[in-house]
């Protein structure tokens, strides 16, 4: 019973359906940007801490449920228009896959690096969505368009952050996903196929999100673009992520 309760608790922080709904329910009710940032950073780390220090054995059905949870949220991302909700569903889909990394005998330090690497682009997207809310009153796709012309610096950073979040090459999540596929393709081809499907859904959802914000008829309003200081901050963060991805490729592959 104690092990089951520990597993259920871990399933809240490393999302397993239906416990995965807890994170998104909390996120929906938090309006302060800094609290959202803390939530994104702390959530998967708490899950890893529970799993690693409880010493519990992870049944095979948990891995199947983790993949099903990740696939479900990746698929639901396709229909979402609100950026924060989209970001929360991507986080749920990503963090669910950490269950697989735990079972691959990955070192504790590397597991925490995985979690932080996956989460960093999501944190940047939290801050960017707050910027959209400040400029337009809401962060919805299709509500306004043509941001590539209206606020080009902001748009360039937004697209790059989304690209980093959905596991595109040079960013850490790409190499984490690649490693998971390689680990499973020979032993459990079904898991590898599920991972590739999830990866495809992330890319599709990311393309839809970017299309709904960046292209289209531009607004006639005089919207303030990203200032140089913030531009430098995001550029440095993305450069560090890229370097971390290259370094991680040497460690993982």
C-alpha cells in the first residue's frame, strides 16, 4: 500500500493520467508569471526526487501508461489556442517520458539535467506568453496575427523557443528523445514507435502554434517590440541551451 501511494504521488509530478490533470488545473489558476516559472521548474524535480529516493520498483504498466499519457497530451495540443495551456500540455507530455529515462539506469545527476533541460524552453515560453498578454491582453493563436511584421524581434525569439521546446536538433530535448528511441527500438519497438509518434505530434502542434501567431494579417495597433536588453537575455539563454545540447550529445550518444 505504501509503495502504491508513493507511485500515485510520483504520478502527479511525473504525470501519469489521470493524476496529470493536477498540474494543469493548478497552472490554469495561477496568474502571476513568476509563480508559473517556479511551478514549471519545481514540478518535475519533485517527481524525480520522490521516485529516486523512495527506491520503488517501477512496474512495466507504468511505462505504458506514461507513454499513453504523453501521447494523449501531445495529441490534445493540436486543438489548443491559448499559449499557456499549450505550454502546460507540452510540459505534461514531456515530463511523462522521464519515467522511461529512470528505468534506463540513467544516473541521478543526468536525470535532473534531463528535467531542467526539458523545462528551460517551457519557462522561457511562460515569460513570452506574459509578454503577449501585456501587449494584446491575451495569449491566443488566431486572435491576432502577423507578429513577424509587427514585432519581429519578439517573433524571432518566440519561434526559436517553440523550436527548442518541441525537441528540434541542437537543443537538449532532441538528444534526450533520440537516446530514448535508441534505447527502446531493439528491446521494445512499440515504445520506440510511440516515442516517434509523440515527437511528430509535438512538431505538428508547434507548427500550428507558430502559424497562428506569426503569420496572417498584421495588426494596425502600434505594438512595442522586444527591447534590446530582453533580446540579449533570450539570445544568451537559447545559446546556452544549444551548447548544452551539443555537450549532452557527447554524454548521451
